[in-house]
C-alpha cells in the first residue's frame, strides 16, 4: 500500500488520533502527501520558494511538537492550510507590518475555501508533472516560451528552427496537456471550471515552481 492510500485509509477522527499519538510513520506520510501542495500555497504569499519551504517545515515541526493543535481543527488538511497561510502572512507582517488586516482574513477562511486551495495546488502539481512528460524538443520549446518568456522568433533563433516549427511545438504541447487532463483517471479532475482554467494557468507558469515540483532537492 502506498503512502497516499495509507493516509486515505483513515477517516478524519482516526487520522487526528494517529497523529496525536506521535505515530512517526503516519506523520511522515502526512508530510509527504501535503508538502508540495502546501509549499505552492506558501509561494503565493511569500513569493520565494526557499522561504515557502521554511514556512511549511515550520508548520509541520510545530504540529509534531504539539499534536494537540489538531484537537479543535475541522480536519488535518484544514489545519495545515490555515497554518501555512497564517505563517506566510506572519512572515509578510514582519516585512510590512500589516498583521491586523490579514489576520482577520485568515480567521475567516472556510473549509470550502481551503478545499479550493488544495484542489488548485493539486492541479498545479499535475500540470507541472505533465509538462515534464512532454516530448523532449516540445518540452524545451514550451519551457522557453512559458517559463523564460521568449518570443517565437527568439526561440527559433536559439534552436535554429523555423518560427512555424516553434508554433507547432507550442500547439502540440497544449493539445497534449488538454487531452491528458480530460482522460487522466488517476487525478480525477471532475470540475469543468478547473479544466477550463488550464490555459490561463499556463500563462502564469512559474519556472521556480516547475523545478520545485519536478526536481525535488
């Protein structure tokens, strides 16, 4: 049984009890399941992957040291996301002194909002992994365009290919990603709204996030 299925085998109350019992194996699995999603969430606030990773590690460390923090949480997932957002904002507070306003925002985060954030990060991870699976030349052209911001002409000059070939690679990449999103049964992306956000999301692709997801340190 893999790590995700072991965690998913627990209902919310059982998972809280296992974590509170200081079960190192279950805690490690929880960390592995949510680490990337939470780090991508933190990046939205702190805009720096190294700081985002520190934020997430700090949240998990505090949870390990004080597992009773879960007692009043609606779920471990909700606790983790709220803690990561709060810790990220606290980092910004130290930089910008805007504590009061943002604390109100995080206190009002609903479970449905947390679920939406989680779904968004799951989609990000899936898309970055699918980009990494593109045919090699197609992937190179796509990354140069989306991550490096190069125009078709600039890519064509660097790779010594025609602009039409560059365009065909981009079209092919988008076609592959759309097709995989619609047929990928493992991810079970049910929401049409999420599917339709594929293209807008790809316009905001981050090279730093991509390398974080696909090339973990």
